[in-house]
């Protein structure tokens, strides 16, 4: 192999017509080629080269501890590109960048895939030395395209998207994003000659929140940075319906007062029809419906029931319900606020939402008042009893047994008692 290398190098130099001294030295090398083994490259240094197609590559052959030996650069076909500072090869894309006793540096412009391969640095020492550098040519994708199965998708539908990166080298990696969220696709690689075409498939179930969101196909490839393409999703969906209570803004719906409701509907496409109806009953004659508004000027208890707003478009129909409960006319107790509960796609609004809260508030007030009165009455009773017992507290004495201590027996004691039975009317008691 070393003999073939040295021989081809000298043949290339001879073909270009080097000076006589050069031809003489090459003759010596050719004569000794079969006897001299290949050098181990211990004094030659080079690096592999990676370049993007169409750009400039630089090949460098450097010598450590140079002794002014001749440096030569050969292409993958073993043709001499440069012998010292002379270029025998008739390819003007190769240009000398630097030449000295310790370095031969050559540039190659407008690199193509055919330029890829091993380039040899040779040093004419004794014995001759050789080392090679590998040039790798990268080819970025020539085209990046997203194809969507359906331009307009319906909410809840699964659609297929394909992203194709054509004619790259090496094969590219494709990544998917929906907005800022990365998704996972399935890729297939096809090879044509020395080029690769990659197709990635993404299956996506779309919702109304995806309408107008970009789907991005991003390429990871060493020859290109930030190469991407995107398509915006277009999703159609059924209307979303809500019932709003315009009047009364707060409070209960009471008999004799007005009620005004508004139905809001939004969808894609925009709803073409919005209508009011009364569930399980006919609409009262005094109810005024104007487009999306419903008005009852004078509520009465016969208006109780569920009122439904329906909206439809090309995708489908949705509705929202309002449950009306008419209360008695207002009292001295101010009415509490009315709360509204809505859900989607069918919503139910109940005018009784605040009733339980108001009843609980009234009950608590009444109970608190009764408890206060009872406690006050008990305190008053305790005070009166205390004053009564305080006034009648002590010891008292009577004169009924006066003189009975000297009697011989009980009968005599009764007779001798002061006052006896004859003086019973004069007995008095004294309280201290």
C-alpha cells in the first residue's frame, strides 16, 4: 500500500512536469518503494473535516519537528492535489491557504457529496510517512412540508398530519409541537442512493381549544438549525350557550316584579338560530321574546317552570335552562342575593338559588331574639327572688309558751300559759 501511494504521488507530480531535481528524487523513491515500509505517521498531524454541502472545507497537513521534508496532499482517488505549494490537479476549487516547512493547508470551495472520503497527507521522509483525514459532507433537508388530512376538523375528531423532510444526509429527526407542548409522532426513513427522506405521522384528536393553534414540525439535523414549518388548526364546534339574568340583578324573583333574561351563544360557525321555549309546557302569552332576550313584565306564580334557550349551527345544537320560581311580594325583610349556577353545554339557572340562604338567615334572627327574651326574663326572676329572700331572712320569737315552764303537767302548762286560750286574739308575731 505504501509503495502504491508513493508511486502514484510521484506519477502525479511527473505528469505535471516538475523540475529535473524533483523527477530525480521521485525516481529514487519509485526504485525503493518496494523495499521501504509505510511510515507510522508519528510526525504528521491532521483532523477530520465535517462540512455542509455548498460550503468551504479546509484540509490541513501539519508536521511536528519538521526537517524540511516535502509535504504532499492527495484526494480519495489518490491523485495529487498539492505537492509542496504546486497544484498538479486541474480543479480550481482547491486553493492553497498556507504552505511552510511544517504545514500544508488547502481549501475546497462549493463542496459536494462526491467530494466526501479520505484525503491523504504524505511526508517524504526516510522512510516516507502517510496519514489520512476523513471529509464528511452534510446535506440539509431540501424541503420540509406539513400535510393535514383535513383542512377543517370537527371537535372530537381524530386527524392525521404528515411532515416530510426530503433528501437529507444523514437522516433527519422530526419533532412535533402543538403550541408549546411537544407531541410524539411516528417516523419512517427511506434511502435513495446516499440521501434519506424522512416522513413523520402525527394523530391528533382536536377540541375547540385547538382552533387557531399552530402545529409545528421541527427538524433536528447537524447541517441546519431551527428549520421548521407550521400549520394552523381550524376546528369547528357546537355552540356554547349561557343564560344571564339581567333583572333583577340581585335578589329573588317575586310576584308582581319584572324578569329579563338574555341568552348568549358562541360557536364555530356562529349560531344561525337562537330560540326560547318552555320545557313541558306552553310559553305564557304575556312573555315577550325578542331575539335572544326574554321579558316577563309582571311575574305571577303561573310562570313557574323551566325556560330553555337553544342555539344551533352546522355542527349541532346546544341549550341552557333557567328554572323560574316566583316568590311572594316583598316584605319588610330585605331579600337576599340570588346566585346563578351554569354548566356546559346544557346549563340550568335556578331563581330559587338564594331562597334557602334567606330562610336560614331569618330563622337565625328569630331564634336569637327568642333566646334573648328568655334569658332576660330568667334574669329578672332571679333578681326578684333574691330580693324577696333577702328581706325575709332571720329568726323570730312568739309569746305563746310564756309561763308554761312552771307547770306540773301538760294540762296545767296549757292553762297557765300567758294569755291561754282566752288571750288567743292578743297573740302577735314580730319579724326581724
